[in-house]
């Protein structure tokens, strides 16, 4: 993802890459950078983002693993951060997914969720992915749960009382989420919604990391216009 993002930004009109860093590199003072794109691993991401914020550099974050504790810590860091070079506050975007189709799938799922008794999320990725469930699945489940709560939708029916091996998956905000790790996959997700006698399936497939790059470039262009913390690229694209 990092290498792909460097190529995409280098080829985007009006954007210039002033530095590219690997896992063993020191970030330094980030001189000349207005925006940093952070695509690492959950253990390294908070420290990298804090380093940028402390230097007044906007950040686009594509790394997953940002739970509520980490998000609240980042909010405090942003409140204490120096202004960016423009004089406005530093902006940070945490984007669970950059693919436009995935963002639409998530928005459609939240829109549809209150109309169905049952809803479950299945995410499928390559076996080199270090976290489960995916950030996209967690974000989708949160959006679905919020939409159902706002509409007063009852909890989904489920008579399971015995599941010692966790076959029913994880529960994210009360929504069952199932993770698949399979050689040959890239990034895929299904949302299954069911009523008596009908089922709606929403699926998005990313077959190549290039599918994420239009969203990365859009985020880089927009993050300075959104001081503070934003979770979800959909807020920049008018999908909320």
C-alpha cells in the first residue's frame, strides 16, 4: 500500500512527494511536508501520527487498529497541537477503507440495516493481514449498529446458546462479524441482510491495491480543509 500510494501521489497533478519512509527509517522533522500518508501496522501507527501532529503536519491514516482509546488520545493530541503551516488546525483522517465502492457499500448497508431483522458482516482478506476483523468491517458494523439504534430496530434474532469455538464470529457493536484469510484474496466484504422470505446481499471486491488510490489522493487533497479528527473518508465525499 505504501509503495502504491507513493506512485499514485507522484502522478497526481499538483502533488509532490517530499519523502518516503520505510519501517526502519527515522521520520525526522518532516521538513517540507504539508500532509503525511500513514500506512503501516497497528503497533506503529499511533506513534507515527503523533509525531506528525506535533510538527503541524496533516495526516491521512490508512492503518487499522484505531480503537476508542487510541482515538481519544489522538483527539487530545490534536487539541494541543501547533497549527499547520496554513495557520489552521491540524487535520487527521482515519480511513478504514479508501475504495470508493467500499465506501458506497458501507453507506448502503447503514441505509438498509433498519429495514431488516438480521444483519451480518463477512470480510475476506489475504493471509498476510495482521488484524481481524478488518477496519472496514469494524466501521461497517458500527455504522449499521448506529443506524439500527437510531431507528429503534430490535436486536437480530439468534437462538445460539452454545458456541465454544466462536463459530458465530465476533460481535462488533452487537453485529456478528466473520473474518476469512485466504491465499489469492486481496480485500473483500459482504453484508448480509435478511427478513422472512428475502435476503439482500451487498458485496464489494478490491482485486488490486490500485482500487484504493483515488481515495488516497482525494484524502490528501482534502485533509487540510478538515481540522481536527475525522473517521471515515465518506465524510469528505458527501456520503453521510
